C-alpha cells in the first residue's frame, strides 16, 4: 500500500520498508522513553505501525531512528512518533530524515502536514512547518492518560 523507498546517507540506511522495522526497539523507546506515549500497549503500537507509512533509520542493520506518517498519500498527513536513539543524536539524522521524507514524490502533493512537538520547533521550521495559522479552527479530543492503568484494568492485568 505505501511506497518502498530506501537511501543510504552518511553511513545510515533510511527506509520505508516495513519488513525492516524492529518493533521491539520501537516499542522500548516509545513506551519507556518518550514523553508522548509512555506506557503504550504493544498491540496498540503494532496497530499504529501497520496503519501508517513508517520510516526507519538503520546503522549496521540495527534500528536507531523512527518516524510514523499517518496519511492518505493524497491530501493530508500527521507526523508522529519521531525519535533518534540517544547514541546517534547530534549527527543530523533528524534533518536527514525530514529531507528523505520531503523528497518522496508521493508526499509532495499533500495539502497539509501537521505535527505536535514539545521541543523540536527549530528542526521542523527548517522544513516549512509553522505554528497554526488559525488555531481557533482546530479542535482536539486529547486523552493523555489513555495508556495508564486504571483501577478496573489493574485487576484484569493480574488475572
């Protein structure tokens, strides 16, 4: 369904091949070290990966970066779950990842691409992202604690 693209850049492989994704590595980072989806259940993460255009960054066949684009490949996309392993930060991989994405013909016709970030505004602004022009038109249903166990689910987990 999604396009397969690969490119070697500065000794790293950038790829959209879902067969290359190391779901365990992705899960460990996002569920344990991310600020946006800490505690996400593995089955939810797997479903999100299966239904998105995913980008992996690999060094010596080991996954060191990831991003997920939720898109119809026609008009809209939401960029999320972007991370670079700490040992590989400071090498420009996030910037190379954005260049890799933006070079894809399938994404050049999108009318709108959005994202949410706490601390990477400087990175994304280099690629044309700006604060919402009309934030009063946007609405959200946000459930930040959806992955935290509740009293009713704690008992179910023990069974």
